[in-house]
C-alpha cells in the first residue's frame, strides 16, 4: 500500500460487504449465476418492473419503503413497494387502454416527481420501451429526440408542455398521446392533450406483466456523438441483471438501506442507479425534487440518514467550494459509502471526502452504452485517489492501441495510454443504436467494444482516465454533442458557421465555448453576440447552451471542409497544435 492510498473501511456490523475480496469475487463470478441470484430460477421471462418491484411484494415485503420524495418545503411523500406496484400497474393499464402496443416508445419529460418513476416502471411492465427526456432540454433537443425515438406517448407537465412541446408539436407525427400532469387544476388542459391523473384514477391497480425476455428492448437513452444527430442507445430487460449485480458489488446495497443517487432520471445513471438497480435490492430511494444546494444536501444526508450516496464530480466540487463549515453543521453517522460517476474525479476530491466525511469517494466508470458500472473502486478495497478502479467481476476490460496493420493490441505497459475496450457479452451491453446498425457495428472491433475513452491501466489493474478519444464534451456530467449545439447556432439568420469546444472549468469540468463565423457583410457587434447567445439558450435549454460565444472570421477547416474543433481548442488553450497536415490553407 503506497502512502497516498486510503485503506478500506470495515464492513458494516452484521452485513459484511457483498464483495469481500476482489480476486475471489472475480474468480467465482458468472452472469448465469448473477441472473439466478436475481430471478431465483431459469425462467426465460424477465421484466425489469417485476424484478424491481414485485419480487419484494411477493416475498411479503410490500410495506418496505421504496421511495421518499422531498419537495421544496421539505415535505416528504413516501411510497411503499406495494403502492409502487399498484401505481405502475395503473399506468400500464392506461397504456394498454390507449392501444399502445408492446415495443412502442413511451417518453417522459418530467422533473423528479413520483409520476416519472411510476411511468417508467408502468411502461416497462406493459412491455413498452421507456425513454426519459431531461427536463432542462429546450424545444430543439426535445424535438430531435422525440422524432428519432419514434415516441408514441409523452408524459409531461402542463408547464413543460406549454414552454417546450407545444412549439414543436406539429412536427411530431408519430406522437399519438400527450398525458399531462396539471400543476394548477384551475388552468385548462392544453389542446390536444389528456389528463394523466384522470386516466390513472379510472385504471385498475393490477396488471399482468408483459412476458418480456432478456433480449427485449426496455430502455431508450439518447447519447451524444461528435458528428450527426444524437444516438438512441437501446438497453434490454436483461440489463437489470448487471444493474442489480453492480448495485450489490459496487454500491453494496442491502434491503431497507437508504440510498441517494443524485443523478436526474433524464440520464442513464438516474434510471440504472436512481431507480432500477437499487429497487431490485429493496432499498429506500431518496429523491430530492429540488436543484442542487449545499445546505439542503447536507441536511438531506443527515436527516434522512442516508447510508449510501452516489453522486458526481461537479456536485462534489461545488460542495468543496461551499466550504467545510457547511459540512460540519451536521453529523452523518449513517453514511457508510460514497461513490461518484460521470466525469473525472480528481484525487483532491477523493481526499476531500475523507476530510469532510471521514471516508473517500469511490469513483466508478461506465457509459450509456455499457448500461451498468464496468470499472469501480470497491468498498472492500483500498482507494487509490485519482484512479477509476478495477473491472467489475464478469467484465473483461483492457486498454488497446491500434496496430500498424489496423487491428487492436492489448497494452501491457502501465505507462502507455490507449482506448478502453470491453469484451462483449455482459447483460447490460447496449443492443443497438436506434435505426443505425452501421454505427453500432463500428463500435466493435476484433472482438472488443471500443468505449471512445482514453486511459492508462496500471500493474494492479487500476484504470486512470485520460480523456475522450473524440470531440464530445462532458459538462457538469452531461455528455454534449458539439454538432447539436452548432446546428442550433446555425439556425440564427446571421450565423454562417459555428464550432463548439469544451474549455476547462473548475466546477463543471468543462464549459461550452462557441466560435461563430458571421454571414458576409454582417458586422460583428456585441448586441448580435448577445442575441445569438439568447437564441441558443431558447432553442437548446440551459443544460446544453454554450456559456460563451466568440466571433471568428475564419474557423480552421480541413481540406474537405470539416471544422477542426481540436485545433480550435488547442489554439484557445495554448496547447500543441498536433498534426495539421489536413488543414486547409495556402499550399
Ligand atoms: C462518458 C459516458 C457513467 C454513466 C453516466 C454517463 C465519462 C463516466 C467517468 C469517470 C472519467 C467518466 C466518460 C464516458 N465518464 N464515468 N469515472 N471518470 N470519465 O454516461 O453520458 O454515456 O457518458 O462519461 O467519458 O465515456 P454517458
């Protein structure tokens, strides 16, 4: 053990860690056994909603608390597993009554309210594909995703509908039903919508769960690429096997423990670990309906007696900035495990955890495409601050280089950076990019799935994150496609061309900066710059809009006309410019 490692804490009395010893767990693990441990048998049927909810009710534990929702005024709404079962059965019945067939896409655009969770589990129960959309998206990203996803049903609130969906509704040809949650009963229901509560009220509270199997598509999550439109990642009902196994092995969840995943269900973490995996373990989910606030978060951790906390580097950095006095306002005797995901977790943040809570943050790595945690710091293992940890049992993870001949070679040296590659075959591996089989095939090579992340792997098998292998930007934990932002900017009448890059930001990791080339003859003036910024915010929403816009008279392009974001970024940050052989310009 080197001086900088942080020793593992003893397992909680009477429980022991699910993964007590890494080598033993790895050697004895099999996915068949993991499936059996979850489902209890060799039944060919598998449904996420059943595994998350019914298994507890069937064992007589329906009274266990499945979720606690906390609102602005700190009012709590508690939902038991039995209640959750009835609520999601009602929604499944609503879908069936509306004539929504198995395999159809049901989308939500909702804040973290109970209806979001019951819609997700109800849609899965009915055999539909559930597609969560982030509530902070603007009309443009919503339109793209609803169209690409072929969504037939959308559940949203009256406010979100009026602001974001009504303006794009005419373009949504495949959308058959919009179900509205009305905040204010005095306000009329928007035209062309039906009321969610009314349909739910008249629906029966039991439902024969659809006879889905491991390979049936269950979830549709949109993720970003460097070029082109967002990609619809499909995960199957089989994903629940890996989400359950990792909820035990990595997050160490036990029945009736209090678990707080701070990720929004608009993104994959908020579904895989904000809903599915933890419920299969029988925990109580804490759902904070409000946005980030340091004092509020500390109060929730203490008052709700959170046992396990899964959060993200941006939030941790914001807590660090807020100062230790705020941390010290409470005590956290129940908190026994803290984990992080989504962006690089710097060593200082891991160590700050020890200072603030007497324990480190455990970094974990995965992607929308992997459907579950793949690399992790396990609670029973010492933590090497700055490292993402080791491959989860059942997962073969390596770093590879592309050989001169074009094939892949596994890197043995601890010093060489390569691309993270995973051996296909784990149950939550994505089953496709929607309507894009070519792009899917291109993610695999020589028997490996290529993750698009660069890393080093040391002699102990620990992975160290280096960066993305493409131009995709991670800002505040959200994966953002420069292309999508550029497309929105180019819809402004004065803009001829746009390029978007990530620039370092102390809190968000990266912030978006856009470079805009104006059309011929349009003067580069401040009011126009602000107008373009406003235009981008309106179209894209706060989560995706660039923070900064600069005018540029000549964006660097390749000879074939593609904008070289990488060069733009190198110039902006004063980095080496790299290979410029394809740059356009005087010969
Ligand atoms: C990308 C995936 C992780 C699920 C939610 C986000 C980056 C993820 C880490 C980490 C450094 C990380 C990678 C990855 N990322 N975890 N521990 N350290 N980077 O899923 O939106 O598909 O993003 O997030 O670049 O490829 P996603």
